C-alpha cells in the first residue's frame, strides 16, 4: 500500500469514527470492534417454546389435576397460545418505532398487534363468555404526506482504479494520438437528515491521474476536494410537526399493541372462567344424574321384592326397569359432557393441547364451587358505564388511533404545499503533482527531430509536491467554490394532494363515528350484562324453591305409595320432576356465574377482579404459587 492509499484509508477510518458510539478510555480493540459492528448485527428471536409451565405438573397427583379457579387463570396466562401470540405484538411495534426513529416509514402490514383479540382455545365455539361487540382497533398506519428523509447518518464510499486508452483525431491538445489515462478515485461522503427538514452532506474526493501526455505540467497529478452541502425545506417537508409524525404514530402503535395484548388477556381469562364454571356445573349435573339413577334403582329393587311376594303386578318391574335405563342414559350423557368440557379447558391451559398422553388422560377435579352471595352489590348503571368507558382497552385503542390519524393528517396537509428548498454548497479544492518528465511535443512548424524538455522555472512551483501539498491547499482554502440557490416545484392543479387530504379527513370522521358506535355498544353491553345478572339471580332463587318443593313432593308421594294410596307412575313422575328441578338449579347457578363474569368483562374489571398483573401476563410467569392440593385418603 503506497502513502496515498494509506492516507485515504486513514481519512476513511476517521470519518467513519464519527458514526461510532463513544468508548471509555480503557476500551480495547474488542470493544471498539463490537461498537463498530453493532449496527450491522442482529439478535436472533428465540424459537417458540411449547413447554408448559411447571405449575401444571405441580397440580397433578395420581392421574388427576386438582384445579382451582385461580390456578386455571394462572395456567392460561402462562400457557395459552392466544396470549403467547399477542406477546409478539409489542415487540413488533417496538421494532417499528426503531424504524420510525431512523426516518423509515412503517412496513406494509406492520402495526402493533399481531391480530385482534381472539377467544381462548383457538375459537372452538364451546368457550362461552361474552362476545366482544367492538372492533378491537388494531394499529394505525402512517398517512400521506412527504416522506421523511433518512435520520441515520450514512457513510458512502466510491473507490476505483481504471486504465483507459483513447484514440484521438488530433494530437494538438495532448501531444499524442493515443491518450492513456491511469486514474485512481477515492471519494467519501457522510450525509444526514434532521427532523427540521434539513439535510447535510460532507464529502472528501480524491482523484489521482497519470497520463502519457507531454503537454501536462504535472504528471502524475493529484486533485483533492472537500465539500459541504446543506439543503433546507421551506414549505413541503418543513418543521418538526411534519417530520416527527411517523415517530409519534409508531409510539401510539406501541401503546395500541399493548392494549391489544391486554384485550387478549381479558378475553382469554374471561373465557377460561366460563370454561371453569361450566366444568363445575357439568360435574354437579353428573351428581344429580347419579342421585336420580340411585332413586330409580332403589325403586326397581323395591318393586321387584313386591312382585315376588305378590303385592304388585309384574308390569311395574318393567316400568321401573325402563326408568333405570333412562337414568343410566342421562348419566352417560352427563359424564361424556364432562369429558368434552375437560378437553376444551385442557386445550386452553396447555401449549400442546391434548397431545401429551399423560395430560390428555388426566381427569380434572375442580376444587372451587360457584357461590351465590346473600345480597348482590349492584352499582348504579351510570357508574358501571363510566367504569367501562375508562377501562375497556378497545375504546382506548380507538382513541389512540384517532390521535394517530390526526397526526398523520398533518403530513397530508403539508404535502399540499409547493416544494421550496434552499441549498448551499461549499467546496475547497487542491491540486499537486510531480514535474512531467515526458518531453514536450514539438509545435507545428518546428524543425524535425527537435526535442524540448520542460523547464522547472516555467512551472508554478506552488503545485509541485505530493498528496500533502494538495491537502494543505484544501485546509488553507486556497481555491474555494461557493454556490447557493433555491429550488421551486409548484403543482399547478394539485389534484392528487387534494384528494389525499379529503380522503384522510373522511377516514378520520369515520373513525370518530366508529368510536361513538363503540361507546354506544359498551353502554348496551353493560346494561344487558346487569340485566342478565339480575335475571340469573331470580332464576336461581326460583330454581331453589322449585327443587325444595319437588323434594317434598317426592317424599310425600313415596309415603302415599307405601300406604297404597298412590301408584308407581306418580312416584316415577315425582322422581323425574325432582331430577329436572335439581338440574335446573345447577343450570341456574351456572348461568349466574356466566352473568357475573360477563358483567366484569363488559365493565373492564376482569383483571382487577381476579388480581391479574398485566406485566406478569406479558412475561408469562405468574408469581402466585399453585393452590395447595387437597388431602387424599
């Protein structure tokens, strides 16, 4: 490497050094190299994990999963794939914010949440829980308007070597009919744009030239130039409000993606609560069907004895036996319903669903029961609606997206302005070279064979020298260039910009209307949820009284039958009525649990009511330990 190339390399390293982060004085080469390569490295996103949390294993004993409502919620926060899917949303939005800070526009399809909130368990349709009437929002995209320039500094370099041979029609200028050039270029540029609409470019150019022309005073020669160019937008693209809009929208999208995640947590937890209470109710229904089977089995045995002693017609045995068969069928259906419900809830609480044979075969034993409070603490509907409006993440998403739309509208409005840019260019030039040792070609009319050598006294010695001579001229500003100017671009009809402005305003108005629709829908949801809770409580109270009545009726009918004052038909009918009343009581209690859960969801209280920390949900690790397993004899 010759001195010229070494000097160029050092200049390159010095200019590139301005892009590196500051290092401590004790930092060694490894630290310097790490800082240099950091902008060009990336961190691999870890592969998805399909391992369930240890909480699931800690709740299993002897092939059974003893599950409380608190543990069901914790397992959904740790293992549910719908929640896991939405965990990527804030990270994607954070990457988009990094892109916006560099001046880049949002990528197509990017914008915070991976998707809107879905139901737990992959939307199987068995989950229950109140459906969401709102659109969910999603993230806003950047609007129209002039593009923001690259806010990251960019270093550019163009280095090449060329050997050129050019045949000439006349040797008058160069003294030769075949001009040979050997040229080495080494040009470097650092450019950066700023949020005010300013762009700056600094360049350092080197041109090393050697020719076979005897008419040059210097051969080889070195041309050096250092330049500074500044451009400022004055109308379109001017100002912080316009050029920071993508950054503001990206920050809003990050908030939206966090709200989408929160919405997913609420939806999943609400559905898991419904799943849990449905499983509890299904188990209660199994107990009712078993009691009915036991009653019918006892009636069958009693009738069989009476037929044997001759006090009852044989047809009554067949009648009782048919009732036993019907009860057995009802019990089988109820037990299989429990198995179906367990499968659904397993899929919602595990990353691998029921693919694990041990987990698939384990039976779930719910340890909590549905409790009906003595009195219902019902708040005024205005307070419930106010709480829902303040806490529902869907509404906050819509508000933020409207704010983003207004921010993007500034760019659309600015794009309607003419483009007026003022610019200035400043350049310092330098030239140096060695005395050309080629003979001067004879002029026309000179005596033949005349060879004339160049006299150093006739050459300007200020340019004689090496690369340092040219650099000295540049730094001393011996040969400066200046230029300033204005660039004007006026669209005469500007119809495209006008259309964009109208369209974006109309889209904003649509978003505002949708927000009002969502507010109205929330009020309806809350009012319906409150009415459903009141209705469920009334149904349960009625079901309890009806069940007590049927118990007393059956007891009275059995006593009458024992005294011969009734028939087996009326006893069977009373037993059926009791079974139906018990099943209605279980269903009414389940309906009450669903209604209470829906009221909490519609008012945005699901997280608070179940002591859920959103940061723990984001990490996928719940600090609350598993519930203590019950003692098993």
